[in-house]
C-alpha cells in the first residue's frame, strides 16, 4: 500500500483538526508546520485583554474532543488556546509538529510538492494541506504619522503584556469585536479610554454566565450531554443562518433584538453615534454583554470624527482636536483575503497563486484550486464564516480531504485537481445566489471581494457540510494516472 507524504501548514483550529483526522485514518507520514511557538493559530496570536469567543463554548469545539469543563457560556481566548493545545497533544500531534517553522514557498513539479521554510529547510511531499486560516496577518491602518507616536503603539494581535496600563490614557482604533472587547475590559482599569469609531456596529446582547462546578461535574459524569448541547446550539445557529442567507422573519427578528439593545443607551446623542446605517448582520455581528453599559461611562469617550493624523502626543481628528494618549491600540483586524500568502505557491506550468487570484481569492468548494494538484485548503475561500464555528467547517473539510488521500493510498491516481470549468460553475452559482444574502444589503466589510459581492458561502452551513461530505462528482476533477503499487 502506498503511503503519502503529507505537509500540513498551520497548527490552528483547522490544522489540529486535519492532524487528528490523519492519525485516526492511519496516516502517519505527515508534518505540521507552524510559524508560531505553540498550537492555536489566531487563538495563540491574540492575547489582548478581554478576548472572548463570540460563539458558545459548547458549540465552538470539536465533536471528537468534547470539553465538559468550559468555564463560561462564551470562553476566554486563553481557555480556547489551552483546549486546542490539549486536544493536539492528546491525539499525538506533537510528534508531527515543527514550531517556529514558517513555510515561505511551495512549488509543484514531478507530481509532488517541494516546501521551503524560513529556516532554509527543504522537504518533498505528495500533498500539501493549507490550514493557514484567514485571520493571521494583522492589518495596519493607513494613517499618517503612526510612527511618530511617542507613547506605546500596539496592534491587538501583537499585544505587549509588559506594558503597564494603570493610570494611562488609552486610545482604541476599531469598533469590531476586538475593539468592543478591549474597551469593555479596559474601562475602569485605566485612567481614560478613547474609542475612535469609523463605522458603528450592531451589538447582539447576551449574558456570559459562568458554569458552576456542579454543571461541569454533570457534564463529566454524562458525556452525552455535551453532544446534546452541541446539537441544540447547531439547531439555533441553523435558524440564525436563515437570516444571513434569506430575507424574512429571522432577519427582522434579529434587527428588532439589536435595535432594542441599542435603546439601552440613554443619551440620545451618543445613541445616534452608535446607530449603524445598514442592516444587522451585513457586517459580522458583535456579541457583547457589557459594551453599551461601558460606553456610557464618564471615563470612556466615543470619537466619531475621522482621524486626520497621529503625532507624538496623540491622535488628531479632522476637526483639529488633539486627543492626548499614552497608549494607542490598533484593533484594525487582519488581511482576511491573504489565506496562504505571503507564502509563494506555484502550481503547474509555473502558475502562481498570486496570478490565479489576481481578481480575488476563489476556490472549488472552498478546498481546492485548478492548476494546483494535490493541494487542499481548510477554511479557504467561500467557506461558511460569519458567526459560524470554524471547528464544524474544519471537520467537514478534513473528512473530504481524507477521502481523497485514502483513494491515493489505494492507488487510484497520482494527482487530483478540480477542473477550471467546475470551478467557474461553482463560483457562478455562488455569485448568482449572493444578492439574496444580507451581506449585499449595503455595507462595506471584509466579506466582500473586488467585485463587491460576498466571498462567503451564500447558503446554510448545513448545506455546505452536506455538499463537502458527499462523494465528489468525477466530472469535476482532473486525475493523474494511478499510483504505481509498492512491492
């Protein structure tokens, strides 16, 4: 039996999921390359104060590694990071993982891939599985004078825990989930928080209750309860997804909920500043149990004037006001369209990933690319994102990838890639369905591609999982000749 040599790039959620799937299906010749020093991906890189997942803990986990000991309804980032690391080690992935090894280049030739790392290592593989995610390259805003700031300048994804914040004036640029979590956590702990808002966000209210020791004990004693809680959350998110992909009652209900939550801001002037001019869910919903309460504090200031420039003492807005600061935090997110890049990826006939994606990232069913044989992606373009747990997406995609690997091991082919025609049909179907989604109702977000249409799966997450777990249609693929059997 042929045993493929497999490279997994990334040890975050999807890389861990892929590694576990490989081991459970008898694949042992694989290496996981991780540029960071530990497991977790974005949960390893992000350690800013107040970091919390916006998907319930009992749904944001792997079905093969149910955790009965979650501390709260929504877990802190450190707890998720520990869970992911523990899952990786419990399934023996430490034997396969190389940390501090960033893959800088991948080139296909002679029915295989050659990988080069930042340390100069060069290795040959039959398959490359890109588990690089899409939230790993911090985005620095194009603001004049940022480097002139004399205080502490830090991106939320590169938090410096050596910086003392007590008694400091802290500015936060960004009002997405990260910005609201930071402001909610820092208010009352620092002298003053100034939040610079370009676009207001809709806030979905919640109560992040703690789980008691009794509850944890019950979940440990009766493991099936974890599966039941997972399925219940899945059903709720399935209903929620209807609002994303179809106009109607669910969308109107969510709009009513967030409007009602906004009315808890008593000051009419402040409430007007916090009111978005687009439908709820057009941008990713921010889930918070504290933000509207915190933003009304006297030591928190919301600034809606655009930023003109930054100088040594603080931020100057377009009206000429200087906001003096000691610490400036860039909660400005990531280059979500980077995916595997800046790694250089070269497929057949010297075709590069940059050339293939000149008009924007696109893929076949979110996992494969024409002209790049034996290369698979997890959480690639067109995967279900929004507020859906990526753990579930990764499990479905890993199952599809394993099915191809098993066929290669059985000697059915040497290389596999989707046809250009199949990829075009898939993307045409998605573009045709996009106008019915909430993401096209009139807002700017990282969900949108260069053509102004969302790059997300435009149907329900369950429909995607059904598709990706089904048998591939042979007409959609180009297969190389069978693998010669080993004697």
